C-alpha cells in the first residue's frame, strides 16, 4: 500500500511539472523556482525566488539608502569618474579578463525574442525534451537545464556585486503584447528586400542582433553558439572598453562570419555605428545602462531606438532600487541619488519600474514587459541573507510611427 501511495505521489508530481514544462507561455510561478514558505528552512538553498517585501523591510531599505547617500563624492571627483569611465572599465577587464562573470545561459529562457521565430520554436522543443529527460531522472524540478543560473550570484556578491545573476523565468506581458516581428507583413517585406546601403559587416544577414556593453562576451558567446546554426542571423556586440572587445575577438568561438565586435561609446551621439539605422531586430541591454550617468541615459535609449527595425525589440535587465549591492555602499561613495561609484571606479545606478517605463516610452517604444524581480540570496556557509532586486523589461518599436493628428493650417 505504501509503495502504491509513493508511486501515485510521484506520478502527480511529474504530471504537474510536465504541464508546466509544456506550456507555451511560462507560468507565474516559473519552472525551477523556489518559494520560501518555511523561514526555518531558509539556509537549505542558495536562492529563493519571488520574494515579497513587508512594509517594514521596504522602509528599512529606504532608510539605509538615504543614510549611505548623505555624504556625496566631491564634484571634481565626479567629473573624473565621468571623464575616465572607459579607463576604469579597461582596468577592470585587464585585471579580471574573462574570469569574473559566468556565461548568461539563462538569456534564451528570459528573452526568447533574441532568436528568429523558427529558431525560437526549435529551442522550445529542445527545452521541452530537456525538461522531460530531467523529470524522468529526478522528481526535483529546481534549476532544470540551467544550473549555472543559480550559481553565479554568490560569486558576484563576493566580487563587488558588479553584475546580476538569475532571471525572472516568465513572461509578465501587459495587454498590448509584442507582435512577433516575423509575423508582420511590413517587416516581412523589409526582410525580402536587401538593405540598400554600401557593404557593411552583416549586410547580407536577414536577422540582426546588437548587444550593448558586451564585456568579455558572457552574453555574446551563448548567443553565437545558437545563431552559428541559424541561417541569416548576425550578432553585433560593442563595448567602450577596448580591453573587453579584444577579449571577445580573441575568444576561440569568435567568427567574423556571424559576429562583429567593435569599440563604441553609446553616450557619444556623434559616433556612427558600423551599420545603418533601422536594421536591427533585437537590442540587448543587460546590466549596462546602470553604468551610465543618469543624465545621459535618455539620449542613449533614444539613439538605440533609431537602430531598431519597426517591430524590433529592446530587451532590458538591470539593478533595481534597494538591491543588496546598493545598501552595502559606505558613506562617501554616492555620486547622486541612487547612483554610486565602486572601489574600482566603475559606477552603478539602481532603477525603479516607473523610471524604466518613462525612459523607454519617451524614446517611442511600446512597453511589453516591465517587472521587478526580487530574490533572496543565501550564503549558507556564513549564514548571510541578501535581498536581490532587478528590473526586467521588454520594449518594442511600433510597426508604424504615430500619425500626426494635426492637420495643415489653411492657407
């Protein structure tokens, strides 16, 4: 009888997990999530997902951020950090090379929009198969297929918390969800016609991706691994740190047949891109905008918007307000409100949903997703708990610009 009960329970668990794996749209409580229901078990895992903050916790975090912002960096030093920003990032990559961050293999889980529709469907089938195999091997669905996602965060916390780690494994789309680019007739016509420009890297491609702030290639190489088998796909990646771009180009997986890495300062509007406007299907902006001075962010987003095709997607992920890394700053490291400088001279800003919404919609993009990802990260050895906060968003360029409602004045 006990054996029958155990088998029945096992079957029910598998059935529920398989339903979650086979869903075309990810559930609200996603595959691989860990929900902390018993606080006494907090140190049993390294990460807990979908954390809800109490009013008291929110207030304590606000007070801590206010306190560490009381003493500001001197104006002359602020100017230096702005003027020499590329120098500090070059020194960062010279020191750490490609050993600091782990590859972001979670990208396709969070941002399937990176891939052309046909390749996306293939990835979905592979993911379902992987999920099915894992379920047969174990009844524990935690971290299925993406174990490294949950391993990155602890390393980052111990290394100045420069980058984010895991992802919100779900699509919280609003009512005006993005229309697939390849399903729109206007874009199909654009794809069938070659870009009428002189030759440039990727000029023969039909699907183009740009990663801004590529660093040592921790997003670029997981993408390249997929698009090298995707006809017509091409990846651009840029960084304003020469050392980072050199690391990408020297990597064994780098191939100019489907990738072009280049040095570029996105804050300088006078610098041309090595390709024309309105040819990109996807722009990836992951843990990049936070390193830019807040006064320059809007200009950067507006310029990047011009590079997108109608229907193209801009995918965003960055630090959220009151993340542990913000609350850990000491007095004297604050540059301006919610903007700080680390000990190595690199800078970081902490966003709210409203700020992200206003910035991207002001650039003419339509919000598809904009959410806060709150996680509890745990150092089980030291018995330390860290509240992590990230913002994730997806924004689409309209297929047709808004029509001018004003009529010409009578002569």
